[in-house]
C-alpha cells in the first residue's frame, strides 16, 4: 500500500470517453484527453456545467464506466493493472437515491460490506449508523426513510470498506440545512482523519467554503486547476456598495468602473482593481458632492470565476 499522504490520491492522464451513438444519434465524446491530479488528504472540488464530463469522470474512477483511452491511478494503483485494489481505495456517494426499499439500513450496510469482501469481524456497521445519525432507524425499511435519511444511508454505504478516497456527487441536492450541516461536519471529520474528499456540486458557495483545491472542466476538458484561494484572485473585479441616502445624479467615474442601483436603494460600483483604486472611485463621488453615508467592499466569489471561465 502506498504511503497514505506521500503524494497524489488520484492521477488521471489523457482520459477520454466516447459513448457510442444509437440510431441516428452520433457518438458523443464526454471526455477528451483530461489530465488531472488530486492531492492526497485534500478536499477537492470537481466543478463544471451540466454535460461537462463530471459524472463520466466519477463513474470511471468508481469502475462503473470503461474509459476509451488514458490512464487512471487511484491511491497508487493503476486501474488497468490492479482494478480490485484501485476500486477498493474509493467510495462513492451517488446523487441518485438507489437502494433496495425492503432492506433496513443495517442490512444494506452488511450487504455492501459483503460486496467489498469485508470480513464480519472487521465491519463497523454500528459505528457507521451512529456517524450518519441512523441508529434509531437501523431496523426500519429503507422505503420508510425520509429523503434526508436515505442520503445519510448512501454516505454510510460509501464508507463500509474504509476507503482512502470518498467521492460526493451532488451530496446536498434537495436537502435541508440540518442535514447539510451534519454532512459537512462528518466530511470535515473524515478529512481530518486523513481521508481524501472529492466533491461535485452546483452550489458553488459550498465548494468555496469546503474545498482546498478546485478543478473546473467543460466539454470534457480541464479549464483550470488551482487552490481555491488562487482561483478567487483570478477575476479582476471588485465592487463598492454605497449608501447615498437615495438616488442621486452620478458623476463620470474612472475609466473601467461602472455603476448600478440595486433594489435596496444602494449604489454598486464595479471596478477592476488592477487599473482602478477604490479611493479614486470615492474621490470621484465626493468631488461631485455625492453623499457617502456608508460603504462596503465586495470581493469576487467562486461563481464569478466559474461564469467567466465557462463563458470563455
């Protein structure tokens, strides 16, 4: 077994996947020469618009979809050379609520553990049920569980074989705040214990808060991979949000700055900090007699970066 935190948890090189066409539909290329590394011990965000290739990438990692070309190494094991070891190193919490409605959570976890060949004396079913808050529902049929409880069970099933890597595919889609907070608390705890976490989500604020590093893919190709902090500094844009006490006539602003009135009556002035300073904007307002009762600065967020990169 490779050293747990010595390098990369996942190394993807030249990964391509083409789905065969059916009828008059032509073949579809979902991935086109994707290169991606994910550092061991990180919380990594894999982001992209619908159809970007995220689900195909995850399914290839999980061994559910065969790649067309390329190389995948999971926890030091080449997927083509050591398929069993590479598959055992990863657990996937899928987006779909796929489970047997007539199994109890306890039975579901025992069956899942058996599929991974976990000996009975090494199973941690009770601990998993407690981890995800399903101890009281351990003997209830899955069909009687709420949607949130079913998501908790999916997380537990992904962990039965104690994988080194956990993939969360849209884990908080349609869940309430309580479940989301519980999920993220568990994820942080697992990560602190050394587990590598891979997250796909359309809630970009979650990715910004949770992830150390982020990759954005589109049309099967990697657009960018960087630390979350570095990504947030890529967009050359800030905004000053100013309370003027009410609508006023605006003076000419420094070149590159633009203004708009927001629904709450405040004035938002956007500017590129590489060319315009905040004090230049404020001086222009004060010089024209525009009252500045209160002012706040807004930084670009991950959504701004995402939109800019995918629009390109």
